[in-house]
């Protein structure tokens, strides 16, 4: 019941903002995260955010360039991506772990997933 949007094609150095909406209105109950899967690679952690939005965690490659945030009133999770690089090209997924609040960075810790949105960064 998570639906991502905002992906697309952008030149290196550009920005994109991904959104993830919860269609079942269970959004605020737990930590959420973004993962990504580059071509022919495993899915990997990008960033996580606490239930209330006050705590965040980032993969090293995204620190200083990516910002995760959430608006519980709108039941929407965001990922602002700046200074994009070709190696950021991937399918980006949002994920939720209802009723659990720590900022896990393992794929297996998340129970609910979106269908993914493609981000392509051209050089």
C-alpha cells in the first residue's frame, strides 16, 4: 500500500524529490526508509527516519546529498536528492516497519514495500 513517485531522468549534478504515499492510512505507526537497487546489484539501504521524523540515518554515499523527511499529516515520505551522480541510478523503494521504531538499515527489517520508482542520472 506504499506508492512511490517522483523518479525520472536527470543530468549529473541535478536534483529530484521522491515521494511515497501510504494508501491505507497506517503511515505514522513506525519507522520508514528508502532503499535502492542499481542495475544487476542487490537492493541497498539509503536512509531511514523515525516515526515522528526527529531522527534520521543515512548510508555514507548519501550523506550531505540526500535528505529523508516525512509528513505524517499527509501520510507521505520524501527523499530529496541533490548533487546526483550517475552511480545513483537505481530503482528506489520506500519501506515501512509498522509498530517498530528503531532506524533499521537491513532490508529484512521492513515489512511493507512500494513498487519502486526509477531514477536515472546521465553523465
